[in-house]
């Protein structure tokens, strides 16, 4: 049973637009929700993460929105650029991030110039 | 941020041989490290949790006798794939937990078993 569901599987956005990726989780013990960016052949790089005590977190062009009651969280990439083209993974874990992470299946994002 | 390295970055071996992959936290001490596996165009799957000085905890379905994990120091964890077979070919990625911060991921090791 998949514990973190991610959508869409692929996404095409025009340069300058907003990219939105959504995730839903099932395990109420999860208390740490990071987003990772991965380029082919590379390890995942942390973009931004949120804990359940806040509903939104913004870092530069990246924003996480978190809805605890709905068990959903999303990533918004503002002013999307061709360099943002990559695979994005949401993840969830317990222990404030100290436990192993459960990953979504990933979203392949393409930013068209 | 923090830096986690893996060695080697790529390894090709013959079926039946064993391969060791190292994961190091370069600028912080990590009491807990994790090993993930990623098949082509798929997501990362947690294989095991490695705690310094104690036995690793394996996820359901992961063979502990096949994937040997050792976390002998606060900066080094190793994954040994024993008697590797072609189906073990994958991208192996480690991460290290930095206290009160987050998990930092290594660059990954591409294992190809012929």
C-alpha cells in the first residue's frame, strides 16, 4: 500500500509560469514533509521541507502548502525556469525527520522556454 | 547545508561477486544513516536504517543477508551487496541524518551486475 501519493506524474509549464505538484499521505505519524529535486544520474537534493506546526513555508521561488486535516501538501514553483526541469519527489517521515523517508513516485517537470 | 559522499560512483561487477559501497558524512557526525534503492525511472525505496554501533534495521522484503550494512563510526556507513546478481543492478543512495536538521543525501552509486 503506497503511503505517499504524488500527482501529476508529468507536468509541462511555460517559462515564467507556476508549477504545482501535489502529494497526499496516509500515515498520521508522519511529521516531516520534504521535497527533493533530482537530475538524471544524481542524488536527490533537498529543496524545502515543512513540519506540521505551520501551514505554509516559502524559500525563494519555492513554497510548500500543508493541510494537516486533509493530509495533503503541495509544492509551488513560482516563475518557473528551464533550469527547473527535473524530477521532483515529495516524501514523508516521522521522528521529525530522523526516521527513514517514504517517497512519492515523482513528477517529471518540463519547463518550456 | 551538509555534504554526504559515496564511493564508488559507479561499479560494474560479475554475477556472484560482492560489492561494497561507502557513505560518508564529510562535515557532520551522523548517528543515523539510511540506504535507499532506486530503479530506473522509479522512486526511492528505503532499504534499511543504519545506527552507529548497532545492527541495522531492514525494511520488509529486504534480505539482510544479501545487503550487509555496517555503521562503524559516526561518519561512515557501508553497504555490501553479497553474491550480486543482475536483478541487484540499481542506483543505491545513502542519506545521513543531521540532528535537528534534515537528511542529506549522497550522490548515489550506480551498480551494474553482469
